[in-house]
C-alpha cells in the first residue's frame, strides 16, 4: 500500500457507514474514490459489500494501518458484527451470507435525513436498513430523493460528500416537509427497531451451537423451536405463523441440506413476535428433546410423495407436502398410509402398500385435471361438460372453482358477488354437532350457495385447517371441545363472532324492511340506535355487515328518488294538460307555477326533462 498518498487523516463520525467515511477520506485527500480503493486494495468499488461485510473485499488489518483507524471501528461502520454473530467462518464469505442479510439492507440508493445532512456530511449506516423509515434524532422520514429533481441518489458518488444531488446539483438538505408530524405509535415502533439494530451492531455474544454441527442448522432449528412456541415436542401444525412452504423447506434443509436456511429478517420477526431480546434469543439453549423430536419427525417423513398435479408449482417435488398425524385412511375400499396434503394445490396423497406406490387419496382432482380442466379452458358450459363426462353440474362447478383458485383459468366463472376476506373464520365457526354436510351448514348459518361455498372452501388457510381437523372427531360428542386448547378458544370465538353477525344482521333487516315498507329513509342515527350499537363498532367487528347496510341505504335512496321522480312527472303532465286546455303554451314558468316542481329539477333530471320536452312538442304539432 502507498501509505504516503494519504496526507490528511479523517476521523469517522459516530454511526457513519464505512462507504461514507471512505468517500470523505478521498475528497479530503483530493483523490478520486476509485483511486483510494485501489490504494487500499478494496475490490468491487461500486458494491455495497464495504458496508455489509468488508472482509470479502479487503484486508481490514492493512486498511486500518493505512487509514490510521482502530480496527474496532470497522464493526460499527458495517454489518460485519452481525455476520460474525450468526454465521460460521466459511459461511461469512459464501453466497449464504448475501441471502442471510441482503433483504434487510437498501443497497440500491443512498438514504439520508435532510436535517442531519444540514448539520454535517455524514451518512449513517442504519439509514440503509429497510425497516428503519425515520431519523431517530429528528423524527422525520428518511429519503433517497433530491428535494428538487426527485432523483434517487446513487449509493456511491463523490457528490454525496458535498451533500448535493448528483444530477442537478441541488443541496440535499433543502427539505420540503419540515412540518411533518410523526404518528406516535409509528415513532415508538421505530425507536424500538433502532434499539434492536444498535444492539446487533455492538453485540459481543456469538451464537454457540450445541449438539448441531454448524450455526446455520442450529439457527434453523432455533427458529423452528420458537415457531413451535418453545415446546420440547415438535409438532408440525403448531407452527401457525410459518407458511407451509417454509415449514417443509426448513425441515428439508435440516434433513438433506437442501431447502431454506434461516435469514436475518426471519430471526428479527421471531424476536419481535416472541417478545425476547436479541441476547436472550442467541443464548437460548435448544433442548435435546426438541432436536430429537425434529429428527424423529424427519424419520417418520422419509416416505414423502411427490406432487402429481401438473398445474401445481410443486409438480414432481415433495417440498410443499404436509403430513397428517392421523392413522391410515380407508377410501372406497383402499387403505392409504402416510397421508399427505400438497399445501399449494390441496391434493392429498397416500401410500398404497399392496401396490407399493403413492396415489391420490380421496377426491379425484387428478382425474378432473385430465378431463374437466381442458373443457373449462375451452370455455365449454357446465351443462355440456356434465353431459359429455356423464357427471353432474355440481361436480363441474366444484372443480371450476378449484381450478380458478389455482390461477389456471383466466377468471372465475360466475364469481360470487360478495368476496369474504377471511373464509377461515367462517369454517372454524361451523357447528358440526349434527349429521349435516359442511355445504349444508354454511347454507343454513351464512346463507351461502354452492358457488360461495367452493369459492371460500378452496382457500389455503381453510384447506390446511380442514386437513388438520380431520384428526379431531368432527361430531365432537364431548360438548364440541377440541384436544388443542388454542384451537378450541379460537373456534369458540369465531362461532360467537359469526353468531353475533347473524343476530345483528337479522335486526338490521327488520329495520331496513320496515323503512322500505314506509318509503322512509334509512338513517344511521335511528338504525344503530335500533341495533343497540354504533356504526364504529360494526365497522370494526363486522365490516361485511356494514357493507351490506350501506348498500341497502343506497338502494333505498334510489327507490325513493325514483318514486319522487315519478310523482313529479305526473304533476307536470297534469299541469301541461290544464295549461293547454286553456289554449296557452306550456312554458317553464307556468308549468312550474302549477305543478310545484322546481325549474332546476326539471332541467337537471334527464327523464323529467325528456317528458316535459315531449309534451311541448305534442302541443306544437297540434
């Protein structure tokens, strides 16, 4: 290194990003940034690696000597400490480190706080963290845009040191939104996130795997442990907040080394949801019983089917298979072992021992894909498809809605008018204490038709719920209780919620029908007084009911307007007849005077205006 070329020593600011410090160093020494990197033997001059993990682009020991800066400074100026905390040595310079951390970091544009830049030309490292949206000092939003030309500022550019736009030269601290008031809750959330990130940058504790060969597998097991609610017995269906795809891929990585490794965003999410600190998370000791439980589950899952649905994104793979823990199933005289559900296409598979192969277990989605789907794609009518395949229109409708839910058909045929946002709530609320089918129960409880039922039935959450609930006795003689207390609580809450909707809607219908019969307006003040609640409460707890009420209000208003319009047209006709019988011409003035219909109303209401003009034409023809 040519140490003599750096004549001016630059002192780093607290919290400053490594790249920002190097840019200032180059400008102060009156050399180009690229030249400084060449002297410092730093590779990939325009890459964000210098702020993410500088070890992969330079020798930090030699660089500290050149810059006359303590080696410890570099850890606070980059995410190197986070990399070292969570990853093994070999992973710190591999592609895994990029996937582990890149999604949390904005490495495309340079972000900044205009007010901070006005104080000094320092770009903080934490401004590049995606979830940090505001400056923790001034409480204003961070930005990457020039206040004048709105251009995003490049991550590396000498203009940043001059605190001016690389494009138009305008100063970046000319803020337009100085009167911005930050929401208190948002501000508190940001303060909490800043605290977490500062802890990560200065954390001394390192992850210490115990009983697992490397940090990446230990981290993945640690995530599963927290998703498993820190219970020592691993249970696949306890991982409610983890997607089905992630569950399978995490387990696949632990078992085969192929799939998903833990990433920093997932770690931060678990820390936030579980309420533990970073130190507590890192120092969590995985129970040996949990590790054994996961391994035991893997041993049971060695027989895993491949998805056979040609329309499924997981076709010919096993990564999205969810296994049921119920005993073997008998369907149409065939005994199926190790029943699995593909969490993407919802097709169930079971192992038939006599044939020594995996086949579809239950409803014949695969046959429907071969026979019904091609005809649906051609646009054939359900009646014709049913006749051609010697089946029922009910069956065709069912598979039509299924393939639509899979995104295969361009649009859902005869989509139900009302789309329910969370179908799972309704299916959890179904009363299964009798022998009725689910479709009959939904018709009775919610007024759904066949289309509505299948539209909501083929929902990922509903399908997983129905698949896992097969393990519970659907009739539930024991007063409708589930074995899993959490599911029982959720179930009862949903049932009560839907029951409340039904009761309130019944009262709302009574009031609405009464107002329609009397030709009176549906007024909020009297309606919600009749319902013994408030509009705000209905909006919060029963948004679909509020939507129905607002729709009825508009319909009633339209009905009343139509009735008023018809009455006024009749009065205009009577006025014109009276005027013309006296031999006078029906002008606006005399028609308005006799009918009592305002002149503005006649002119602005098209139907009324047309009737009036037609009556005048008839008089002229006479």
